[in-house]
C-alpha cells in the first residue's frame, strides 16, 4: 500500500481519567497500530492525554445537516423532556 492510499483515521483523546474522549483531529496511517502511535506523537506531545482512540473514518456514520429538521424537531413535542412544569424546592439551589 502506497502512502497516498493510507486510510484516514479520526483521533479522540481523553485528557484526564474520568473525562470523556474528545475529537482531536485526523491523520493518515496504514493500520490502527500506526494510527495510535502517530496520534500519540501528534496530539499528546505534552503529556496531555491518558487514553487515545482511533477510528477509521469510513466507519463513522452521521446525519446530514439537511436532515436536521426531520431528525431533531420531533423532540419539541415531548414535553416530558423539558422540565418546565416541575416545582423545584428552594433547598435544591441551582439546577
């Protein structure tokens, strides 16, 4: 496989234990092992990571922006998801 044919990998880094992985960027590599090694060198140079995930981009599926109305608007008609009708006691404080 020539370098120009290497697949694209998405890199996710967890900065501290207990936090979520966050997308850090993308890179090309021939396999997962090399992608992790390159991701470590590129995205955690200053020891800011405790865990790295790499996912080959072709395995990521997403919605399209043009589908956002049909995909996300139905949530508006589910009032139980919006706690506007709950009474919160004063003792609770900020919620």
